């Protein structure tokens, strides 16, 4: 790739990041960083709890509990990104740090992405 082509690509990616556009296969985090999506549970804007899972006020196990999604419940979620947050061990994942923002008619909050299928 030539120098001019690389320069244009760099500028294009910088502009996309600045305006908050998501790139296919990439997830935006709260701190502006990106990470490759490995959990596709939210690809259609809905996710189903794989087991009972805490919904919290932030992306940390220390954040206040909002409610609990029961196994089998379907919640709405923002499918364009996975947030990087505090570490957790849950739902068969050890040292996970990826979180979904989920919501239903009554509640909204953050939940360990590993707990959604």
C-alpha cells in the first residue's frame, strides 16, 4: 500500500472513531478503545440470559445491583459494541471483562457478556 493510500486510510479511521462510527467486527468500549467482538449473543439487538445474571449500574462487579435477569429472559441490548470493564468470573468465564448494556421495559444496566447466549 502506498504512502498516500495509508495516509488516507489513517485519516478515514480517525474520523470514523471521532464521530463514533462502528466498524464491522469491532466493538467500541466506553474508554474509546475497540475490541473484537467474541460474543455474538447481541447481534440482533436482543440477548437471552444463559443463566440468572446480575444487571448493574456500571461495568464492575462492585457496581450496585439494579436487578437480576432470570435464565431464559430476553432483553434488548446495543449490538454495535461490547464495553471493556472490570474483571469477573461468571457463566463459565474466568477473568472476563466484556460487558453488555441491556434493557427491558422496567430496567437497564450493565451485565457480563459471557452470561448471554
